C-alpha cells in the first residue's frame, strides 16, 4: 500500500507544474498579497486580502487537491448552522477548503467562518494568514455572536491534537471535546451539520508526524523522540485527492437552550455527532479509489 501511494504521489507531482502555470498565468493579483492589510473585521478577516488570494485558493481546491463535494444540500441556504468536521495536520488546510467549497459550490454561496483553536491561531505567520482569510479564534462568545448574526460556522472538535494521531489511525475520529459546540448550537437554536473531510490526512507528509519512525520500524519507544520528527515537511502540502461529504443535519433546536446545562444530554449529542462524522468518513473511504491520482 505504501509503495502504491508513493507511485501515485510521484505521478501527481509530475502534473502539478504545468497545471499551476496554466491556472495562475494571469493571476497578477497574487503579487499584491504582500501589501499591508486592508480594513479588518472584528475577527481579523481582511476582505481585500481574501479576494486577492482566491486564485491561489482556487488552484489548491480545483487543481492541486481536486476536491469533490457531496451532500451540499444538507447545508441550509440561510440562517445559522454549525458544521462539525474531522481535523488533520498541523495547518488548517481543511478550514480553508471548507470555506472555499461553500462560497464556491453552495447554491446560496454561503460565507463560512471556521473556528480555529489557540494552537493554530498562535502559530507564527500561519495564524495571521488564517485570520485574514476568514478564520476565527475559537471561543464561546465568537461562536454565539456569529450564529446570532445568522452566519455559518465550522468547528473542528478534535483541534490541533489531531496532528499527533499515528498514521495508522488517520480518519478515526478522536475525542470531540467537552461538548462546547453542542451547547453553543443549543443556545443559538442552530442545527449541527456533520461533515467528513477525506484527503487532509495524506496532504501532510508522514515524516512530519510525531512517531513516524516508531511506526515504520515498529519500535514504540522512538515515538517519544521529538528530534526524529521533521515538522518542516508539514508546511508544504502534498497533492492528495480530497472529498467533502456533508450529512443530514442533527436538529437540536426543539430541545431548547436550557438543555445546554444538562450534561447527559450534551454528552449524548456529542457522541451522536462524532458517530455521524465517522460514518461519513467510512463511506468516503470505501468509495475512494486513489489517494493521490
């Protein structure tokens, strides 16, 4: 399997150069990305920067990662909703892809505001760029304010801890937090839309993960050696083939905001959401024919 993936990767990389040149030949606006920031909204979104970055984002979305989307009809055409997705890697590429997909392919061209944890927002340069492109530092106040304004919000309950997941455990949903996203949805009367993101795990080179040598050599004690991890390899994404699949909404509005204080109800809703995301992931993985081609 590893040999086949390597062969696919070599073939995919061979196609990237010509495709990049053809896609970005006229994108002179990219040179203006280095200009000082324009006017920012309360969460750091720079709409001028966001607009000028679209040719590059479109290249990543349509040509480099060749994103396929299913179930878009489950995302409401208007009003507040909370998209809950799995997460992978050190960098929030999945947040960028989800935001672009909904703005590009949703019939209502929905504007998505993905919530990013502190680890992503505090990363030098990456955090600033993510905020200027629409990312929001995750907090209850920000989530509730955005939903109150009728916005579409995305959360990744696994957070940056998912980057430490062993290679063999990719696409296995981890701990979905303590239920903060369920409480926010209950208070806002917003539906939860589960979403599976496939391709994000392989977009990061395995050698960028902690314990990669331990997995290859089957020597678990090596996993505790941080110097054996080539974190810089995770800064350049690989051309994996991505797919997004949105599932049927989990409607909690009828439960009422008071249920946000009911630990058993919240825990059950968290488990239900995690199970829905895992089921979507399993469906997409069964349907996938190639990682990189």
